[in-house]
C-alpha cells in the first residue's frame, strides 16, 4: 500500500508539472483560437534561461523563477507582435505549419548555443533528498512542485476565468471588431495573453528541467503530452487542464511503474476513450 501511495504521489507531482507547461497552450488555443505549438519551445527556453541565470550569474533557484516568467513572457510578446498576429484569421492548418516550423527552428537554435547534450542543474540543498510525511517517504522537490502547481492553479482560475481581464479576452475572441468598437485595446489584450501563456510555459520548463532533463529535443518529447492535456481537459478551461494534467501524470507514472513493457501506451488508450466519450474535453463546452 505504501508503494502505491508513493507512486500516486509521484504521478500527481508530474501531473502538476505538465499542467504548468500546458496551461498556456490551453489559454492561447481555447481562449484566443490560435494553435500555438511553439508553446513547447517556450518551455525549453525557460529551462535554458534558468540554467544560465544560475550558472553564469549565480542567481538562486527561487529568484530565477520570476526571471524566467518575465523573460519568456517578453519573448512571447515579441513573437506575437512580429509573427503570430499576422496569422490570427488564418485556418488551423496554416497555424500548425507555422508554429511547428518555429519548433524545429528553436531546436536548431538551442543546439547551436547550448549543444545537444543534457544540461546539468544544481538544485539548492533544501530541495534535495526526501521527507517523511504520514509514513511515506516523499521527494522534497516533488512536494515543492505540488505546492507551486496548486498556487498557480488557484491564481489562474481566479485571474483568467473570474476577472474582468478574462472577460475582455473572451470578448476579443468572440468578436474582435465589436470589442474594439466598444473601446477595448484588442492588440494589447492579445499581447498580454500571449505573455501570460508564454511565461507560464517557460516557468514549467524551468521547473521540469531537474525532473525531466533538458536538451534541444525537449519540445518534441513533450509537445504531444501538452496537446493531449489541452484536448482532454477542454480548450480554454483552467480547471479542465488541471484535471487532465493530473490524470495524465498519474496514468503515465503508474502505467510505466506497473507495466514497464507497454506503460507508455496507457495514456494514449485513455486519451482515445475520453475523446470518444467527450469530444469537447472533460470541462469543455460543446461547439
């Protein structure tokens, strides 16, 4: 029983990590109707920004997290202003081809500057090791991930789904021309939304570097996971993305632990079954 609870805990921690990386994609895809597959590349660059800040400038780990959020948020705004905004009214296939091209460009860029090997991350001593909680031996870093994930989920639900800013984003998506006629600065709102989504992706990449490893192929390894979470949870819903992220994390970890020969296959079976049952996702609305 102890082993089952430990594996379950590890799956939940992994799920919160996937939630942080994918929630930005849920926002841009569900609330802005823009298929931004480059979200996985923002996660990768977030990890590299954290490593540079720690190794080159000696910035403590915790202080690198807001730095990563700001840096990747700014990168997202730059990309939105220079590239993405010209494709808002194009079809989904065009957006997919554009952003998947950016993914491969980001891989080449990361390989050029940082090489093709895994990066070494030196975590602070207080995040290394294990702790005894309710008779379970749990990794300290995974406890930290769950705490960060809960805080971010609460902040996002309150900030994007129950505030005036979230309502303005949805208004701009539903009818940008009418929203602009009502006095909303649609360009600024879209740029801020991209900044939040990109910053969250970068933060997820920074938090995942120690657990999942970081190399230039990071976007290709986890892009499918992000798409599954957004699809299963329901596009544009924070709570749905959280539920799907935790479910995927638990299914992936438990499947690989108990059925190592084909454990990675479990999540795809569950995804297909969920899509057959609810094509709009667990918390999504019918079109």
